[in-house]
C-alpha cells in the first residue's frame, strides 16, 4: 500500500464559548495522532491564525479535557474580513506553517470566515458550534443542548419565588436573533414564550396574563429571547453602543428586552413583575456527555 502523506492540521475555536468545544478539540487531536498527523491549536480563534500564535497539541495536552466547559484554546470574535488583506495573511501563515488543512469550530461568524477562506482556496473543515442553534444546514449545534437545559432549570427554580410572591416573572434568555433556546426551555417551563421569529402583540400578551390571573392563577412565567423585538419595547431598551467585530450589538447589557418587558407588563396589568437576565450562566458548564463518558469509560472506545 502506498504510504499515506502525514498532514499538519490547524485547529481553532471562535465566537462564544459553548460546552463541548474541548470534546471536539480532543477528538480531532486523538484521531489525527492515531493516523500519524500533527495538530496545531491556534490561540483565541482567527486572532491566533492571523498572529501565528499556536500550541502543538498531542494526546497529552487533550487528555480528559472533554469534561471541561469552555475551550482550552481560548476564543475571540476576531473577523478576518475586517482586517486589511486578512485572508492573504491567513493563507500566507498557513503556507509558512506548512498547514494542509484547518478545522474551524464555531458558529455563523467563525464559519462564515471559514467559508470565505475555503472559497479563496483554503482547505477548511467547519464544525458547527453555538448555543444559539442557528447554523445553516444543521439541525443541532453543540452547546445548544446544555444552554437549553440551563435555561430550563433556571425557569424551574424561578417558579417557586414567582408563585410565593404572586408575581409575573420575565426571564431573558440568550440566542441573539434566534429563539431556539427560549422556545425549547420555555415550552418545558414557562406560560408564555416570546421569540424573535414570531411577532407578538403586547396588548394581547397582557390581556392573556390578566385572564390567567382572573381565572385563579397566582403567578406567571414569561420566557423572552434576548433578540425579541417589539415597537412598544423599543422605546425602553437601551443597549451599550459597543459592537463586536461582526457588527453585533451587545445584547443583555444596559436595559435589555427582559427589563423592558417586565416594566411594560407591570404598567399594563398592575401585577407586580420582576425580571432575570440569564446571560452567560447558560454557557458555563461541562457538556452533558460527562455522565455518558463515565458510563462509556469501560468500553473499548475509551482505550
Ligand atoms: O452566540 C452565542 C451568544 O451566547 C449569544 O446567544 C449572545 O447574544 C452572545 O453570544 C453574547 O456574546 P458575548 O459573549 O460576546 O457577550
């Protein structure tokens, strides 16, 4: 049999961290090493690629990391398209380092850059990651499951305080312009779910909340996605003016949709209302495979 060419593979993680990133890093490194290939891990996403900042990854560096949340390589929202001659720099760095291929693990922004690099002749594999679950041609991105479970658990816990105090509780959930986390967690544990993909009239929402309460309900849980838009809320919302490299406004800062909606509901219904912004709590966790990992440990897959 002809001898297989030994490859040098680059690996990077970009965008918001998500549980499961380390498991993917580990899988790539272990598989590559088993086939005799070498893996270089670039620090903080595309920034490391542009600066040639990397570490050599072997089985030793990635041992057991699948149980940790976040990413051992670090992440950033560096946008190669925004850097003058960014793609030329990346291609030149790849050539200089002798990289045969690059594995980019990220969401729509990181993979958007990866797609452009591919179109410019680079050998790139994209791995879909984001808690938001909004990557094209993919049913589920990793990170989504954990974030949804965290949001659902938070909603579950907030029921008791809302009920004890006879309040309406508004819970703002991450997802930028995609409502998947809010939809799944909210269907499991809220009375009302508001997502960016569906218009919702606030008069109608408040009418239904009041009706619930006049029918005997003593509290109401509302799950709202951070990207939910409504003209009546717009006048109350005040986000930080700061934008990231991809032009995204920082949601969940200043007066976000959760607070605006809570104020609007209280004003319109007269019911005491509180809001909670879950924010980054939804991202900071080990992936759900930990239990599976413990169970599978004895199996031949892990030897
Ligand atoms: O894209 C993942 C995500 O968690 C979004 O749901 C959220 O709007 C955004 O990242 C927050 O970004 P950052 O961590 O940069 O504040």
